[in-house]
C-alpha cells in the first residue's frame, strides 16, 4: 500500500526547538480537518540530526483514500494540509 506523508522540518542550521503540532487534511467542501498526527507534549527538533523531521512515520494517510473521487480531498489536483 502506498502512503502520502507530510513532515515538519527544522531548517535553521545549528538550532533546537521544542514544539507542539497537529497535522491534518482539510476537507475542501466542509472546511473540517481530519487530524492524522497530533503532539500533545512538546517534542524536541534538532537541526543537526534526524530529529529535525517530525512526525517520524511515513504512514500519514493511504494514497488510495485521497485518490477516491468521493473523498473530496483532492480537488483540481490540489490537496490542503493544515
């Protein structure tokens, strides 16, 4: 199964940052958000190693879920992530 993944990346060189985050898909019809990843406690991002990326999973949402016409997530070849 193929997945579509979204990551946050700390791009400032030689930096560390603590962050909360929520990543979700925006339904273009209702404006509602389908939350896929949420971090309720702060997470350390360090630009000098692999922890500069978050979340650390390639399984954001199955590609087939997005490509179904009735899912409504892809409209005019556009996908909104908030």
